[in-house]
């Protein structure tokens, strides 16, 4: 094909698309596509941050343990495994813009499904406010078992599972979108596009946490606050329930508005001037386009089409798996996803539990922590890679510097936290000098038949009891300040003490501020090495394997990261739990009510440090393979061989990247 023929073909490709693309040519530009993709990813990834912000609320609403919330969260990743490779490989040879539009429409429908349990089911009995009622249920001997809908709370989460399945199709977006852009822009510009688009993932998480903050300030049933049978509208009440469903409605409708715009893009984006110049310089090279056409079989039937699809997929996987650099980079990124998935889901809850912060405040704090990583971290990583990453080896060195800085900060978090609250029957005995096992059921309340339902009361301004029932209280009344006072408490004083609803006032723990400031720095560094790792993944494979390489990385990040990560972190959060929700009227346990903060701090942050150490070891191995290949190339490079530099094609079959004998 001559240069003129190639230009004519390019113009034909640029003209393809909808009527709207013909009327508005800018719609087919890489910049316009990147802008729309950025906006859509921000909205589509917001549920990932949102569920982290409302995790403790969902645990209360559906009476789930942290490990159960984690399993609910990973349904998205498990489902995406069934579609990722096929959607990626199928979409790469089809109209990628339209494929992206369709998967995001499904994600919008899924976001709306998350909110359905709120509208379909009633209020769990454990969350119904009884402070305004003339009720004796929380008093000693006042429990009466009756039928309620709490026994089926876990089954109500099936709607959240369906939502995750619908949203999982969007996991193939990045492997389709980046080659779509890379085919139309200069090779050196891809790093900036990648950095900007990767920023959208972090910004989406931030948006989700801020949206959770807003939603949690609104009562779950705003039209029924103060009515019998509904949760308390007082945020200081341990059983307060925020409007967890509100954010899902907002995100779902927003996705359904922006997603159809992808259907308007042409099959091939308009090439930039820089890309046209690169193509002109490469015209004397072998015409890979014609070769591809000749090798492409005539697929006359569906069976032949499937055979060709599977054969080319296996060929691509074979080339990738024989590339040790890509294998180590993929494993490193996948292991790193354990911390990303675990912290995104439970980071806000950790702040809430460890530092005794309100759920809404901890959500906004964790959202702020993600801002530097989403903006500063990714952009700095992209700029440093563009300025100094003139070869694969230099990109690898940049990545290792960022990883090393991240590991140095991890051990500090092991020492930042708050002391345990002393609660009678949990970590303090009911009577001084008692040397046996500390339990909620003591001699003073053994006949009270108490539910394990956290309704703390304060006695003598300093003593916290788990509930009026566990304090042995037999009556209650309202004082002059309209506070509920519990009297005739067998476990307080000489056996006839009084207690006031709520937790005793204590000196606030300020360690959260140091933890937060350190997290601002750490969050930047944690994401800076994502860009150099991403660029190595693009540059160390053949052009024809780029999409499947990114798809494989996405697949491994789910199998080795996003799926086990939340479960591992959830287990490490359940382990330090001292008291779970229990009912005398039902079997099993629910969400955690009180944690051992010291054990929680060591297990949570120690796990993060261990994962980062493994990531560093794998990434270091990948850089070593690059260094080894470059050293052998430098020693055996002969006249006429291409130099080892950052070319578009640096894969297993690239002579510049190949080991010299």
C-alpha cells in the first residue's frame, strides 16, 4: 500500500461513525473520547468507594460480619472473570466505542438495583428505635420473642448481588479504551492519557466516599423519624441508620444519562498530528496491515469464527506467558490490588472504629485521603515517566523508587491508634478484684435474659455498661433534660444504682489527625508506581497483544487481588472483634459491636505492610529481567540491530528486546 493509499484509508476510517460524528467532527477526537471516558469512569467507579463509606451501615442494616460484606463486594470481581477475556477480545476487533457504551448502561441499571432492598423490605427489629416508646425490652427481664423479618436479612442482599453482576461487564473498559486511544495518538502521549484516565478511578472512589458522607447524614427513613418501628434519627445513637440507598440512586441515573454518548463515536478515532507523523515515518516498514488481512481467515460460519477466536486468543496468551517481565509485573500489580480493594472497602470503617469517629466523618476523611492519590499521585507518576522514562529500564527504576518510599511509611501506622473503651462485662469485670473470665453475663444480671444488642449506658460519669439489661436495670424514667435514666440497676453500686443512656464523656483521641496527615503522603506514593508499571505492560509486548495483556492483568488483579483482598481484610477485621450482635430469639451472630483496638491496629496495618513487601519483591524481579536483557543486548548488539529503546513494539518477538546468544 502506498502512502497515498494509506492516507485515503485513514480518512475513510475517520469518516465512519454516526451522523452526529459527521456533523460534529470533534466528537471523534481522542481528547473528546478521553473526556467522556474520564467522566463516565468517575461515575461508574463511585460505587466502589461508596460501599466503603457505608460498609458499617450495611453491616447494621443486614446484620453482616465484615467478611460477609467482603464476599458481597467481590461478586463484581467474580462475575467479571466470566466475561473479561471474551469481552476484551471480542470488543478489540469490533466497534469499541459502542461496546463501552453498552457495558456502562448495564452498570447504570446495576447501580439502581443496589437500592431496591430499602424499598422492598421493612425495618429490622434490632434497628427499631425504642427510646421514645414506653418499652421495657432493654430492661432486665423485659425481652419477649416475637416474629420479625430479621431472620431473612441476608437473603435481602440478593439484589446487591444482581447489581454487581450487571456492573461487572464494565471491567473490560480499560483494556478496550487504551488501545482505542493509543491507535490515534503519539506513542509518547499515551502515558499522559493513561495517567489522566487512571486518575478517574481514584476520583471516582473519592466521589463515592463524599457521596456516602452526604447520604449518611440523612436518616434512612427521613419521612418517619421519631415514629415507632423506625430507626432513630439521632446520629449519636449506636443504632442510627443513614440513607445508604440514596447514593446508589444518584449514581445509577447519572450513568444512564452519560453512557449512551459512547454509541456516537466512530469505529476508529481521528489520528492526531503526532500520530500521523509517526505513521509516515514508518511507511517503509513491512505492511503489517496487509499481512494481517492475508492471515485473517474467511469465517464463513459461526463454528469457524469461534475456532479462529479461540486460536488467536491462545496464541496471544502463549506469547505473554513466555515473557517473564510481563508475568512478574502482572503478579506484582495483582498482589497490590489486595491492599487497594481491602482498604477501599474497609478504610473508612477502620477510621470509624479505631479512632471512635462518626461514620459520616470517617467517610469524608478517607475520601480526602484518596484525593492526592487520584490527582497528584497519578499525574506525578505520569509526568516523571514521560520526562525520565526514555527506556524500559529507566521506567523500571522509577517504579522501584516509588515502591521503596511506600514501604518505608507502612510501619509507622502500627503505632498510631486509640485505647480501648472500658466496657463492663467486655474488657472490665463487673466487680473489682474479679479474676475469672470476663463475660457479659455476670452474677448481677444472670436472670435478666439479655440480648447482645449494644445500647450503652453511663453510670457515675465514668463507667460504661453494655446495655441497661446487662447493668441489671429494672425501671426507667425521663429526667429534667429529657434523658432516659435507668434505675434499680443490680450491677451498679450497691445493687440499686442508676445509669444514663449513652456513652460516658471521655477525652477525645487525637491520633486520627497524625494518621490522616501521614496517609495524605502515603496515598500519593502508593499510586505513583502505577503509571510506570502500566507503561511497562504496554511497551514490553507486541502491539497485537496489548489488549489481551491488559485484560490478563485485569483478570489476575481480580483472581489474586480484588477477590481475596476484601475477604482477607474482612477476616482480619473480624478477628479482633470482642462482641458480636446476638439475639436470644434467633440463632447465629451478626455484625461486630465492640473491637479490641490494639489487636485491630496491628492486624490491619501489619497485613498492609506484608502485602507491600511482596509487591516490591515481584516488581524488583521484573526490573531485573529488563536489566538482564539490556545488559546482554549491550554486550551482543551488532551493526544493523535496532537499539533498545521505548518502541511501540517491544515484546517477545522484538529483536531489540530479545536475549542475545
